[in-house]
C-alpha cells in the first residue's frame, strides 16, 4: 500500500487547536489543504497560528523562508464546505460529540467523491459508531494526532468494524510520509494513548482534591520525579478541559460506568466556569 500523493487535496474540518495543527502538517508535506470551520474567525485564527509557527521555525533556521511561505500558501481558508468538494481526504477535528460528528460525515459523504477517504481525529468516540451513520462506513477511519500536531510524532490509525485494511494501510503510509510515527489500533474506547492516560489525569485530580499539594508542585514532581515532559495539570490546560472532560466522560460511558474512569468534579467545575486552559486564558494556571 502506498501513501496518498501530494496532488490529493486535503480538507480539514475544525480549525481549533488540532485542526490547525493537522492542516500545518499536511501542508508542510506538500498537499493543498482546505481549512474549514463553522466560525469564520476560527479559520482566520487557525491560519494565523500556522503562520506564526512557520515564522518561528524559519527564524530558528529550522525551515527555509521560501518553504515556510510555500507551506502557508497551500493552506486555503474556506467558509463553505462546498468549496472543498474536490478533496480526496477529509480530516475532521470538530467538537467531541457523536451526533455532531455523524451529521458532518453524512454531509461529507454527499459532498465528496465516492473514493474520498473520511478520517476523524476523535480522541475517544467509537469509529464503528460514527461510521454507523454512513452509507459506506468502510471508508472511515480514525486518524488520531496528538497535541501539538506539528510536533508530536505519534498518530493512531484507528479501524472501526467496517474500515477496510487497505484504507488503514493507506493512512498509515500517508502519516509516515508526513513525518509521523503511525500505529494501527482497533476502535476501543480511548484507543491506546487516551485509554492508558486516563488514570494519569484521574489520579492527579484526586491527589489535588485531597489537597496533597498545589498544581504547580504536583506538575514539577511528575516532571522531575518521573521524567514526564509535562505534568498532568499543565497538560490538561494544553489539551483543553472541555476536550479532556468530554474524553473522560466518553470512555467512562463506553465502559458502562467503570469506576476507574469516573470523571472529576474539579474538572467539571473548570468547564462550567469556562476555564478551559490555555485556549481560554485560564485553567489551572493563568495565561493572560
Ligand atoms: P477546539 O475546541 O480547539 O476546536 C474545535 C473547532 O471545531 C472549533 O473551532 C469549532 O468552531 C469547530 N466546530 C465545532 N463544530 C463544528 C462543525 N459542525 N463544523 C465545523 N467546525 C466545527 O478542539 P480541539 O482541541 O481542536 O479538538 C478537536 C477534536 O480533536 C476533538 O474530537 C478532540 O477530541 C480531538 N483531539 C483533541 C486533542 C487535544 O489535545 N485538544 C488531541 C487529540 C484529538
């Protein structure tokens, strides 16, 4: 199986933290990338973020100026999905909600060619269940990047019950061609990394709830004592509490309420208060 060639246009839906990072990766690999979001300002902000990252890389000598300019020129902001109907690969990175994702994929099925590949960056929802809403679920797979997508190497290629092996292999080779380290996984709640990482966040939130120490102390302990690149609280602030909480809830529900995955009331409060982490300027830490 071979990677998608760079003449295949990519459509990224959702221009938030993940969508803009994924658009950056695909454009850097040579694809023209349509970047779409229901909020026009998110598309603008997403493209500005890519421009900033590229300038930073160029300033540090990690990327030629001309390459940075060419990469940015390949990112095409669109305000209507219909403008991207010639895309051969659609990667969805919108809100972590089954109904909303199913609705979007049904629209994509109508819009795109029959041989276009549909991929979701969901962190925890079942690929099989998302695909159940489609006429042709065999062309849907998980293409799960990590945050920040341009820097994190791992990509989980997640197959639902209907996903063909050929499709998963094409995505695997494509992720490799994009400079990533892909792994195959089948669709289980949280896949590999988000499943195993759940207890890391949950236990840290419990320790905080018991007032063992403040978030900065706990983060430093986990960084310096265990060699994690980021402590759990700064990592949750980076991921976004809305996203992280939704993932925990989804894994908890998928395992029929298994107590090991019980969502945290502390995190629920942060979400309720709009303290979503870096993206809102405040979470466990202040970013203002
Ligand atoms: P985000 O909140 O930063 O961005 C989501 C974007 O999607 C927003 O700009 C929103 O306007 C847009 N959107 C919502 N509904 C839409 C729709 N119907 N059509 C088009 N755009 C729509 O979220 P994020 O952190 O980028 O997460 C996106 C997805 O990626 C989620 O499924 C999440 O679980 C997954 N994910 C997140 C992380 C992370 O660390 N944040 C890591 C891996 C995967």
